[in-house]
C-alpha cells in the first residue's frame, strides 16, 4: 500500500505523464549493462531540483526506496531497483546550465550526456576530460555516482578529480550545496565524499566541473605485437621510464580482430595484441616522448609502431577503441565485463591468470583494458539463456577479481560495486573498515531508502556468499 500511496502523491506532484507504473513500462528500467535485474514499482522523471526534493519527501513519508539512474550504462547493477521502489531517471534534467570560459568551469544537470559537454566547448579549445568508453550515452550524473574513469584517466584522473561543486538532495528533501567554481579547501571534502557513493547517501541534482584546455600537440601511436606478453611488458617499461601518456590502451588478438571487422579502424588482423598510446603537451616534449616510446616498443618486440598522420586517422583509431565493447557483442550471445584493477607491474601475470581461468572454465575471454592505470576489463563470453553458463561466468569473474585483490589491486576501477560485487567487499575491507563506511551512509540515509542493498554485503563474510568461489589463497583477508 505504501507504494500505491506514493505513486498517487507522485502523480499529483509531477503530473501523470512523469510517472510510470505499468508492468510493460517499468520493465524497461529493470536492468543496466550488466547481468542483474530488478523490477521497479514506479519510474519517475523529474525536471527540476524541486521535483527531486518533492519525490524524496514523498518516498520518505511512505517509506519507499529511491534508486537514481542516468543512462543505465553501468555494469554493476548500481541503477537497478533491487528491492523494487522508485527509479528516478534524469532524462529530463539534461541541460548545460552555464559555461564559464574564463574560469574553465561548466555547471550541468545530471542528465547531460558526457560527450555533449565536450562538444559544447570544443570550439573554445576546451573539453571535459573524463571520457568513459560509453561517453556517447553515459550521463555526467552517472559518472559522478560511479566515479567513472576512461582511456585518458592515466594523465587526467577520474571524475572526482574534475568535480568542484555539487548540489545534493538529502534524505529529508533538503537541498545542500557543496563547493562551487573554486577548488573547495575549507571543511570536509564533501564533493569528494559524494562522488562514487552510487546514490546511497544523496541524490545529485547539479554538478560543477573543470574544463580542460586542449594540448598544443597530440601524438597517437599504435604498437603491434605478436604476443600479449610483449605488449604488457611495454606498458611497464614506458611508465618505468618516467613517461606518462594521456592514454595507454591494450587489446588482445581476439578483441582487435573483432573490433577491426566491426569498425575498419585499421588494426592488424594477424597480431597477438596492440597498444594504443597517446601523448600530448608542448610540441618538442611530445616529439621527444614519442621517440622514446617507439624505442621501448621495439625493445619489447613490437613488429611495427604506426603514428596517426592526422586528426582523421587519429579519430579512426579511437573509433575502434570506443566501439570495442559493442564489437565484442559479435562474438557471443552475451558477455560479462569485469573491472578489476592491478598495479601496472602485475599486468603481465594477471593476463596469464585470466588465460588460466579461461581454460579452467572452458570459456573464451576477450581482453581490452586501460593498461596505463592497470584497469583490466576481461569480457567473459557466454550465453545468458543458459543458467549453467551464467553460473560458470560469475565464478570465473570472482576468481579474476580475487586475483586482482591478491596482487595489491581492487575490485573496481570505474564501474562501481553496485549489487554485482557487494559480496566481494570483504576481500578488501575488514568489518571495522566497512562499519566506518556504513556509519557515514547511515548518517545521510538512516532508513536505507537511497539505493538500498548496494555496495555493502548483506551477509557477514565472503565465505557465506558467492565470493566463496574464490580460492582461499587468493583472499587478501
């Protein structure tokens, strides 16, 4: 009855056209880009911060949960209504509110698509640096919720490094303002706190971000290898040399052949792996670094290093990378992408471990990843219609993430914990660690109405959950 009462109040507050509750309508919001599902009781479309505040007050009065959602491109089930309730979709809060060129800042509503902001400021020689592969679809609000990264994270950092101000609707409907156009140095770093909390402590309704000036020169190189080990070793050597490319992306042979067939980006069909390397800065420094990178690629067995001749060729190489996950969809009915992180020096052995997992479970795994920051994205190929294959896929994924933790890494680099990896949190954190984080969540969300049962496991140890599939020797704690 609480949900029925809430829906009636929502229709009165927002208008019937902004509230969906028919089964055929809400089922469109029961999944994201991962494999989990959860059907919401209602879906609402606010147009203003005042609408969001009204929704939160109604939900609090009726004891109904709220799950904020951007474009639904997340991979960890963060925007799924695990317990039903209300899904709050930001499709209609999609305006760029201000572009301040002098101060290199923009203020946007959460439903603005990531790439649209860069397109809006491109003519001024600026762009928004965080660029997840889904930037054509994912929203900046979703990027804040998941603290998204992307190919250029290595040099520019993840979303939190570019957020200077947030407007947040709190659990009782009040609206709080944190930071602004200036770098906030007083008091608690609340912008840093809210970024990456996956909608569990408040609902972000306005975001002020930094805009980055385009570099004088950009050099994009494609290094081609016969083996994936040679490519992985090159990554280690480049960073050891003190060179920090803006992007350092790697595909294995299976991935690059599929990408080439789909996008015709100019990748070799017979290679074991490729590295896509981008350098930017002042012309003289970029030329010097490009020669050093060529040398390191050759030392590690690259059979060829190509350099994009112009912007068109550079865009074509990036078209392949940005569309890679769509291309992987050609390989199997379904794929399950993971998001583990390892120290860069552990990339070669992590790839070997992933190959062993592939052999153990008899499942093909395509690798494409942000090599520069050790953010691995193995895509396990399977058929979601076969429950046995899904079970094996989840077990294989757990082993890979457990390995990442065992070598000093973590379980997510940019796609959040959500409901997919909550069971793995005990691999990283003790009960005390999580109690501290839960106390923060409960200070803002005491009744667990904001995105309930996300991030933290509902059982007390990984041994009681699906994480039991991870071999004991791979558990950090």
